[in-house]
């Protein structure tokens, strides 16, 4: 990774690899660049993610599983904002990301967008989806 590069870091509690697979399947120009698992040389549960780098629509994202129980999780005040190419993309992403998650703003027309929604996925990560 280059010096002074800024990337989003997502900390999961045991489901990082599952989330990474879900996200990289959902978006074009996405894939895993690097993933390291806990094993004999690491203090966490074997098989969980020590550190991962992946790309979502060409943008770098990092992830990990915390092997320590934390008193916090993801918050909706930090979200991925996705500007979609068309309404069908908003519909597809809304269906996938809201499944087993929660809807914070229903998919619909708003004064600022032809189609918009704000959801929290099954992993607790928030997504704003918009087609203008």
C-alpha cells in the first residue's frame, strides 16, 4: 500500500471473510487483493481474518476480525455512499444489502434523488444507495 493512502477499515466480529465475499460478488471491478487468517502465529480464532485488503468498484477497503470482544460495532453515521448508474442497479443493491439487515430510509423518490435508500446490511455496515 502506498504512503499516505486512505482506505476504509471495517472491523468485524468473526464474519469478515463472509462479508468480503458478499461485497466483492455484489459490485463490479471488485476482488480480494490479500487476506491473512489467524493461525498458530496469531492470537485470534483459527480461520478468522487478521487483515484483508479488497477492492469494491476499484476502491481499496480493508477488513479484519477482532479477536477481542469490543463494546462497539458499526454505526450508521459512517456509511458507504453508492451512486448508481440506473434504477435497476439501485433496486438490485437495495434487495441484496437489505436482506437480513435493516432499512433506515425506504427505497423511494426523495427531493434530492430519483431513487434513494439507506440500509444496514446483515453485517451491520451502512449503505446509502442513490440514482439521481
